[in-house]
């Protein structure tokens, strides 16, 4: 895939999604380009290759697209799992690119509580894992400053406010599965 083209295709999609009041989440950050052993592999990538091949689409998504969320991936990059990777999350994403949104884990990609929180993981997707009782214990026992959790919540809720999510009432809308399914089949046949 072309790193520049991927980013330039992502930017208008992010803008269109967010124009509808929905938070666009860019994934899977970063170096998640294979399925084989993706939950355990350590991708050893030099800095130049990381910046020229693996990060340009994400950078465009953040800087040009103003994405509200980024999903960190399963692999390790240079010895640190993506969802607790200080270089990727804190130094590049938030530091260099100025990302203001929140970082959410892929489903079971969170490997820790304190290292992930300190690196910048704001939301763990899987329920009842590292960010539930373990997070509470870490804060209560003084191993994790409450201010870190406050920052995590601010990043998440600021995006929800920005998109007007908390200003809307929700109604259940039935999904027209038969009609939509027929259209999907028609498109697939073409």
C-alpha cells in the first residue's frame, strides 16, 4: 500500500464521518500489517522506515483529518506493545502531531494497567480487564495518579462534546436488513 495515498484517502473519509457527528477512529496504530502472530509479534522497525512507511497515513489522519480517536494495535514495535508504546503514543502521536483525541485499544490489545495509562491509552475496549478493578486499585493504592485518569476522561469526553454526541437524544432505528441486503448483493454482483 502507498503510505501517502492511504493518508490522502483517509482524510476526506474522516472529515465526512465527523461531519455527521460521529467520532472517526483511525486504526490500527501502528505496524499492524499482518495477521500471523499479530498479538505476539515484535516488529523491529528502524525510525526512518517507521516514519516513511508505517506512520504517514496516521499522521495525515491526525493532522489533516483531525480524527477524534486512534485505535492502538496488538503488535509490539521495537519491544513495546503498541498500546503501551511511549514512543508511538506519547512522543509521536501526542507530542509531535499534537493529537487531542483519545486512544482506544483493539479488543484484547491492552497488556497492562499502569504502563498503558502512562503511555497514553485512554480507553480499553475489552470489559473487565486491565482498566476496571486493576485501574481502580492502582489509583486507590497511589500507584497511578488520579490526574492520569482525569486526563483520559477529558480526552474522551472532549471528543464527544466536539461531535455533539451528548446533545442528541437517541432513538432506536430498525435496520432494513432485507432491503439493505438486496442492495449489498446487487453491488457485489456488479
